[in-house]
C-alpha cells in the first residue's frame, strides 16, 4: 500500500468530528477551489494517518469522536489506503464514516472494474458517501473535469446497491451546468433510489482556479430546485455542510491539526490566505495579480442572506 499526502485534520467545534484532508486529485475541475487538489502535505501510510488523527482527537476532545469525514483532494485515489483508513476508523469505534469523493475511482475509473470497491468500502465500515456529479452531459463533464462521467454514475449506482447513505451534489454554474442538466441528474437519481439526497450548490467564483462563470442568481437556483424536486423530492439548496441546517451556528474558526501534531485555530482569513498562495503557486502569478483577480468577488452579505432564505424554505427534515 502506498502513502498519501495528508494536508491536515480538522476538528469540529460544533460536535466532536474529525476531517481527514488528503491531497491530490484525478480531476482537473476548472472551477476547483481546493488547494489540496495539487498534492503536497505530509506523506503517510493509512496506519500512520490513523495514529496521528487519534492523537489529535484525544488531545483536543479527551477521547475519540464517533464521526469522521474523509475528504480532499480525492480520497479514493489509492484503494488500499482508503479501505485501510475506513477499516481502522471502524475498529476504533467510529460510528459515522463519511467519504467525500468525485466518484471516479469508486466507479471503476478507466478500467470499469466497478462495484467491488463500493461494496468493499461499505464492508470496511463506510456509512455514508457524498459524491459530486459535476455534469450530466459527458461533453460538459469532460470539458470541466478532464474525465468521463460514466464512472461517476457507476459509483452512485454501486454505492446505493451496497447500502450506504448517499448525498449527491451538483454546482449550478450559469451557462455551463444549469437547470436542464440538474433536472437530468435528478431524473437519474430517482431511477437509482428515492432515498438518495440531492443538494444543489451555487458556483462561487472568488477562489475558483478558473473563473469559468459568475455566481448564479437565487432565482436561477430556485428554478433548478423546482425542476429537480419534481423528479427527486429529496432535493435541497445549500451553501455549506447540510449537517448544520436548518440553523447553522456562527462558525468563524476551525481547529486545524497538521500531521506533525501542531495545532492551529484557523480563521476564514487563514483559509483565504491558503487559497491565495495556492493560486499564486499553481498559476505562476504574483500575489498582486491574484488579489486583483479576486477583488470584488468576495462573499456578498445580501446574496448570502437570500441564499440562507432559499435554503431554509426548501429544507427537508430528513436531511
Ligand atoms: S474533484 Fe474537482 S473540485 Fe474536487 S478537488 Fe478534484 S479538481 Fe478540485
């Protein structure tokens, strides 16, 4: 089994919960806003990753939490690493083990050896998966991510068959992935299982790798919601972790633990700084150029208020 880059662990202050941030990704989404995409972090085996996370949790919470979120980057790049990680969490008593993935490797990648990986993950202890369906049309998906979406659809079917809880997410991108694409994804999901949760997120151009489009209007997102929920009632609009709804607490900082077990309380400002240095490095631009490019595209409080309203309006109790 290989090693994976671990950027950091995040410890939630809303409830005991640990996030694993693994680096590297097999997609090249044009609108990606995750510095973990391009690698980096500390190379660790799955066992080493588990040990460091355990020490971080015990130091902060005094015990192990029962919930773990595995994210990145793309967590499923190395099958054995991910299976060992999930198994290790289960053995340590974690009750909720959530994978956040683009679905490509889980659905078989180029080799179409689908099915087994999803079933193995569930056997190992996975309880929930969050999979992004970036686009329904193969053409748009390939243009946006550089890869086919067939393995992603395979992953959704296989994970559903394997019996894990599923949340599918799509980003509304004006002129690229609009209501028609979202409606088709909702139809596909309703054909797989009505139990699947479907979440529509708005595109945020601020720290996107490429500013492929603008932020959608609230009306555009609501229209997509109406079309999607006709086929798949288990749909919501959202902007952040759905676990925090319907009343998300104000959360301005995160407890970040680096693999060398250094603790840092990071703020939204720190997160922005990470993104600015990522864009500066990856795009070979100066900091000033990046700042000029993102200026004026930050969070608009009025937009945020209206989005919160839309989120609450269509919130479902079972989410
Ligand atoms: S799947 Fe796309 S958005 Fe997610 S980390 Fe990879 S490149 Fe970025």
